[in-house]
C-alpha cells in the first residue's frame, strides 16, 4: 500500500481527495493536516466521510509527512513551495494541487501570483501533470504540478487543433464558466448563496491567473507563442466547468476524426459524436472530460465545447490520476465511477 | 454472475439503477426495456453512462426477461402487476420499485391508486423491502415491493420510537421535503425549472399515496393502528429527502442510546451524534439514511430528522440492497461509495 | 415629505428598504449609515440601485439621524437599543428591524439574546409591529419593534385559529423553511453557495431565538400561555419563508370562512381558496402573506400553509407598512407591486 | 386610457406583460386570450396576480381584439402573422413579441423558421422595436416587431463599437447565456428542473434562429454585411441573459467614453464604470441593460459584457417601452422599478 499524506484538508479539494481515495484499492491514508482543525475527526467536518475515513486532522508535522510515499498539497498558493524541498530530500514524492510549480518562468509566476517564489530552482524539475500531454514524464516525476481547473478544460479542448495547426495559435478565445466550488471553501461575502445564487457574471476579465498557464500549455502544443483571450464566469452551480473555445480555421481536416484519433487511447477524454453539446452534469463527480467540436454554419470559426468537474479532472481526480501513473497503478484505479445524473 | 433485467429504464430510477449496477461486482446487465426508446443505446439518452453501459434499450419481451435471474421494475404504478405473475412462473425473482405490491390490503390500494389490481392474489407473497424491518424475509423472497421514498425516510426515523412505545402511535406528524427527481422524468409544466426553481411549496396535503404505506409500516411496528398526518413539500434541489418527524413522548428513555442500539448493525443507517442536524447533501448519491433525534426545550415533543437520497435509499439503492440480500451478496456490494459533497 | 434615515444599510434588509423606499411617494431618504462603507455611494455596493438612489453611506452621526422624522434600524441585534433612547428624546420615531424591542420580558430577552439590555425601561413603550394584531397601536407609536420573519409567517397562519380557540393553544408545531437571505449578508462558510446549494437541513432545533417571540404572540392571541415546537430549516433559495403549521382541532367551524373573515380587511393577507398550496414564489418581492388552511383526511389535525417573502413582509416591507401607519400614508403606499413570477 | 389586448397570455411573456401593465398608469387591460384556458381567471393560473388583475382568459375573438388600441402578441412564432393584417385594417396597433416580423427578408425568415410567411407584404412596414436603434420609427409605427432576447443583449453590447467601426464587423463572437424562462412555459423533458438544474451546456451551436436577427441588426449598424459566430448556453437560473461579446479592435478610441456617449440619453441602457463586471441579478425584474467594456491585457480583442432580464428588456418590458413610445407616454412609465437584489 502506498502511504499517502494530505496537507490542507479542510477545503473542497481536500474533501474530494478523501472521497476518491476512500475508494482506491492501493493507498493507505496516513496523515491529513490542518492547522485550524487539528484534533478534529475529518468526518466531523465532512459528514459524507462518516464510516469511510476515520482519521483526524493533525497539525502540520514534517516527520509524519516525511514518512509518506506521496504527499498531496491541497493548500492555498504559496504554501507547498515552502515545504516541497524538504520533502523531496526526504524521498517523498509530491503532487501539488495549487499553482506553485505550474509556471515554468519564475518571473512570470511572481508577477501573476504577487509573491516571491520560495524555491525557483525546483520549478524546472516539476512535471506539469496533464497526462494527456505529459504521461511519460509524470510516471517518473518526483514533483507533479497538478494543472488548474480552467487550464485543464481549455487545453484538452484545443490540444488536437493546436498540435496539428488546424486553427491559428493566435486570436484564440476561451469563454469559460465555473461552478462556485472553484472559489474554495473560505468565508466570503462574494460567494454567499445570497450573492451568487440565481445570478451569473464574468469576473477577472482584465486578467486571471490561469491565463499564463493556459498560454504556456498552448504555446508548447503549438511550438510557438500562442495568443489567447480568457474570460472566466461564475456559474450558480456547485461543480462543473464548461469551456467554450473559439479559433480561426487555417487547415481543412475532418474535425471529428482529428479529435477521436488524438484521444482514442485516453481513458478520461471522451469525444462526443458530431453535433453534440456536452452538459457539465454528464461529468459530475467523475474524472472525465467530455468534448464536442463544431464548425457552425460551415464558417471559419471552430467552436469546441469541453466540460469537466472542476473538483475531479480539474483538481483531486487528476491528482489521483497522476498518482496512479507515478506509482504504477492502473490509471483508472479509484476513478472508475459513473457520473451522478440527474 | 446474476443476470439482471430492467423494465422501464428511461426514468430517473432506471438510470440510477444503471449507475449503481455498473459498479456492482456480481451482476451482469442482460436487458433493459423501453417501448419508446427501443434500439437506442442507453448511453445516448444518459451520457453519464458512456463507457460504462453498452446496452441498448429493447422493446419489452417476455422471453428475454424470463431468462434473467432478477428483474427490476422501474415503471409507473400499474405496470409491474401485469407482468409479475408470468415472470414468477418462469422462475424469475423480482424487485418492483413502483407501488404495485406495497399495500397489503388490495381495496386500500385500489382506493389510493385509482385502478383495479391485476393480481391481488400475489400481494400476500410480496415482501416489503425495507431491510431494517424485513431483512430475513427479503433474503428468500421471490417478489420484493421496494418501499417508496418518503416511507423509507419516515419509517426509519420513527421505527425505534414506535417499536418501543416511546412516543404515542397516534398524532404523529411527518413534515417531509423532497427534491424534484422524486417526481420523475416525464414532461410536465409543473416540474419545469421555471416553475419550481427558487420556490418552495407543499403539495398533496389533502392526501398523498405514501400516507397509507407509511401508516402500514408504523402500524406493524406499533402493533396497533398508527395515526399520522403527512405533508410532503417540493424542494428546489434535484436529489434528497428530509423528513422532520414529530411525536408525543410517552416514556422516558435515553433517546440517543435507543437509536444507536436499534441501528448498530445496520449498514445503511447512521445515527448522528446528539444535537446534530443532518443535511441532505451528506447522503447525496449514496444508500445511507442519516438520522438525528432531538427533544427541544426538554418538552414532550420528540423531533427526529431523517435524510436520504430519494433515488438511492429511496429507490434504486434500496432495490440493489434487496437484491444483495436475495442473492447472497455482501449487503454493501455496489453501494459503498462516499456521498458527493460539496 | 417624511425624512427617513437608515442605520446599517449594508445588509439585505438595508438594500431591501432602499429598493422599496425608492418607489414610495411620500418619503425622502436623508441619511444611510455604515461604519465600514462610509463615503461609498450606495449604488456602488448594490448595483440595482444605480439610477434610483444617489446617496452615499455616511458614518453613524447622531445629529443627522436626529434630524429625521423616522429612523429604521437595519442593524444586528443589540445595536438599536443603544441609540434609541437618545433618538426618542430628539423626537425621532423609530422602527427597529432587529429584535431589541420585540420581547416584553427583559429577562427572557437577555436569556435568548445573550447580552444585557441597554434600555429595559423603553421596552414597554415599544409596539410590536404586526399590523394584523396591533394596527391602532402602531399608528401612534414612537417606537415600533418590527417582527421577525418566522414569527410573522407563523403568527399570521395561526392567528384566526388561536384567537377563536379552534385549535388547542398547546402542542402546536411550526415546521418552517427559510431562504438563505434570512441569514444576512455577513461573510461565513456556512452560507457559501458551495455549502447550502443543492441541500436542505434543519437548524436550531434545540432552540431558536424566534421561539419566545412566536410564543409571546400566540399567548397574547390565546389569552393564555401557548405551547409550541418550532423547527426552522434552511432552503436553498434566496427569498421566501414557508411555514407549515399543525394544531389539534378542538372546535368545529368552517375553517375557510374563519380565515376569510378574519383577514377580509387586511391589505396584505391573502387567504387562498380551499385546497390550495401557496408557493413562496407567489409572494417573491412583495409584502403579501398568502395562506391556505387544510384538514387532511378529515382528521383532527389542522394544517396551515403560510408564505411570505422574508425580506419584505418578514422585514423591510412590514417596516414600511408600519411607517405608513405611523405617518398617515395609505397602508399600501410603496408596497403595491406584483410579485415576480416566474 | 389606452385599451390593451394580449393574445396568448399563458406563457412567461404573457404573465410578465400582466405584471408590468398592472403598474402602468395609462393603460386599461381589455382582453387576454387563451384558447386552452378560456374562462379561467388569470390569477388562478398565476397567483402573483391575485388582487391585481381580475380579468379571465377568453377565447381568441377578432371583434374584442379589434376594439383595442393596442394588441400584444405573446404567442408562438407563426401565430401573429395570421391575425395582424386584419387587426391593422381595423385600426389596431400591434407589438408582436414573437419573431414573425423581425427578419426583413421573407426567404431568410422562412428558411430559419421552417414555415411559409402568411403576410410577407406586411413585413416591410414592421418597425424593429429596439428603441436604441429605431426610436423615432417606433413612435409612429402601426406594427412593431419586438426584438428577441439574445438579439437585444448582443446588439446593445456591440452597437457603439460597430457603428463607429471601432471593431471589425467580421469575426464577431457572441457567447451568450440565458436563464430557463427563455425556453417558455411548455411541458418538456428537456426543461425539467431535474434535467437543467445544477448543470450547464451550450445548445444550438450549429445554428440558432437569433443568428440572422443579430446579423441583420449588426449589418445595419455597420453599413455592411456583418459576420458573427453565435453560441447560446442554458443557465440554471430563471431570469437573465449574459452576453459576452468579442471583436477585433481596428481603431484606437476611448472605449469607455464611446459607450457613455452613445447611451447617455438612453433611459434603459446603463454603462458601468470601467473595469466592472455586470451581474444578471442587477437587472432582475427591470428593463435595464447594463454594459461593461474591457480590453484585456491591452490586447486587440475587445470584450463587452451585456446583461438583461430576458423577460423584461428581452421581451415584455421592451414591448411596453415600445408601447410607451407609440402612444406618447413617458418612456419609463410602468418600467421604473428597482431590480430585485438579492
């Protein structure tokens, strides 16, 4: 059994890791830390875990974490980078669900995240944990930077088109919509149900931290600098991201075949039949990304629709998929449930 | 492998059976019928099943059903009773998720369901499939009447109190609230999101079909005729039932201990600590019933809070629990997931 | 024009007062205070007010308030009581939307609200502002204690039955459900959409502050001590309270006629036809209380269904109704809109 | 008083017309027709109208309608065109809330709406009722084609940019999101709360009927054929449209000033301060369109955010605004309420 630790287990990605790990055949949950809730049984905070997880939160403790085979960081940005070097030295492998190791350029990271990076020398080693791009590298990685939720949905939606130069790598538009769990479980007025229920809005239009991450992914895929406008919106649902993606056609191909071929061996990417409109609920609670590609009115603008559960393929599920690759499990271990519908 | 058939698979209990059976280690789904959707792959109607269920709907066919070990009826009331005698004769065991065999008194059934019963002689044989009341009888049953959603939540909430005479069996009140999936997947104005979203109301106050069913359960438990006022309400959520139950105390006992003792061996009933308030989301997608018992202001009115997922413990999950008992599976087989929270 | 001030305008009752007062023909909004938002235009915080309210928040200032004819307190419990004596001395009339003056017995108040009352000598003068009970007293009141949201819905639902002794004043049950705006606009984890969306639960079952207020109302109506079990629940909608009320019949009357007669001259109480089920959306945004009375199965338990908008008849609307009575306006001035449906 | 008739009053635009007309100072509601509900009081179907509208539905009757000064058609597409010529001959003025007279090219109309036009000769006379484009023409119109909901939000958002050639009229993208009331009040599986709650999806990507209407508006504004990709999505809220609009900058201007100048005299268009993100709830229940314009990352893609209430500015409110212009009322008569927030 792989001994697993979780740092920062009181947020939504934390409880989601616990939900999914509880059904994983090959892991043993050793430690889950929370400074604020130390001593409290996990199931007292999250009653869905009653009868499934008997652990209590403990104060962060380097030794207990150092005894793990793998540590997940489900912490705010800027926390993992302070502990990662020490854990790597102790031989622990790491999946960081926050953004500390996602951006390869430390200056760019510092500009968008507004703090100094604590271990810029480690960034290079980190593998960006999108298995559909980096499966082999993930397998042997000591440190995986788990992708952001929006970047996962957008990158998977555009990858086949960008890699093959079917659409221009400039002038891309990603109009994205996320459920409220993406904003986390911290107290705030802005995320009260009284504020966000029965309403809809864009946010972060001038600039959102996932923009440089998406641009990095697409630039790698294109082999040249990609240009993108990214507009996130807040959906009055709990789980789900829908990315509506627009690009300028520059090469005639069979779009449906392009997508089906690119993803035919991917266990978690499902290309829908031609003409389909994926619903976020079709991936609620599971690690799948469902994609449909359209060419409306036979015009030159290609439209891709891509949906994920932001807490699963956009966070905890992808982290476990990465763990499965790192430790030689079956890639779907613990991730084989059917989405909850209705 | 137990060969399973489903009659009427296009509603919410049908897709929920499929979601849960897809993860069951001991069954093989042989046939799923739908007159209206015959020929269509199940996963075309319910995209969450893509990659998990490859079957297509077929027209109802006695022979295909007769070749099953077990048939679930996920049909409207009045359908199963026409096919059950023939299937029993063919040696098939049956779990009816509708109401055809729940009420022991055929006259009472006909009065509430507004039609003549097609096989009143079979009713007696049917076992009411609430394992917490009838586990042993279920094991050997040929025909199980799967309980209604409200009756499950209400009965489990009141059972310990009624069985022990702790509260009066007269003057009981069950103020119940159900998510919209309880109304099924039929086209209707009344259940449009534009009609039921952001609103709340009672319905069926003069009389609801689950009233005689609940009364029957409580009367059996009390050993005498029970008296109950039952008021159902429609919640603007998809899944979940919350029963708020009121009874008049007539015997001083340790209420918490009473409930914990009664349910200590029940795999799907979770008695919360004293003072708790169960949330419907704590059982979303799972077969658990979570219960808390209160005595507000130390007064003589006992309040029980009982929550289930109406599509799982209130329908498909309980049906599979019954199947597990009937075929000697572990009672939690296929039903061991963690609730989806948030 | 009546000069009006609002203390504490950043919460939901504050913005609702502003929404309704903007359409009132006889008032001039003079001052609105907020310590935290002083200097900020009201419409910057609440964009719905753009073009309707040009005022900015100001720091609390006794002199500006003393120059008003009427001051509304839309503050947390315990704030108004500190400022009311001074304002009364300055000749200002007051409507307190919080609980400081609702409970006649100061000891009981202190027990439930957990603080010492700052001016117990003023409590006696305060008129409980439920016009359906105290219309004449409100007209000449200097200080009105605006009722709580649950007490409004419950009291109006039970009043005709209790006043006439039609049901017993003991053993009453009020099973109430409220939208999330009732919890206010303060930052909290508990009221995040991720926590309360798509879920339902009871809360405060051991004891809720509205219990003594409801009991006081019903005891006055009964002419003797009333006994009540009150269980509030949290609805995943923004606005609306639904009270489901149960009482034991002790006198045969025509229930429908009883209610219609009691409320025939009430501008804001609408008795629905026999057999109806009021929806909370039928009163969304308006000051009406809609009520239906049932006697299920011709049994002896009477069921009353009562709905209000918790921010209107349950708070700001009723406050303006009281103001209308105090200043000789038409009772419906500013309160004559049609509910928003759908 | 202007005598007003409504044809087809059982849908959401019908009840919304009634809600708004009930507060209009200058109209008298004479007749409201519904074949299916003839004889039933309007307030029986829509309880929010109790105490405000005493009319009953009547069967469609040419004579009663011919006695009106104005008739609103709140009917499915293809109904108004059969009755309009006769009513015009009778001297009645008409506002059609459906699509029968919106598209100037009858062939294009027939292609998108799949039926033959009953009176193509009348199309030319119809004035497209977007007051911000055609105010003067509306004033004297006999027949007004009330714009679609999406076209209203999109056109108002792009108008200043297109009219001045600030963005290219080709390659425009309109990523639009609508609440469920836009789909009407007809019984359907697709719009059940169990189907659309807690989910999000695009629909009609290959082609939606509002595409030619938007294209027509933008082409008129541009003075040349405009090119547009239009992707509508279904939001799990009841009311509200959010249009996120993308265009390629081709002329440097002060964008904020451009919008403020264009709309400074418009009573129902509110240009938000620079950097703002309008929420749909800020226009819930009112006739306003709130707009913000962005230039993210100082790049060449301009992003406009435009919100309306689809039932008000997107339907009934705009129809009344048009009526106000046609009959010389103040343009805000009956339309001056404050949006419902929260």
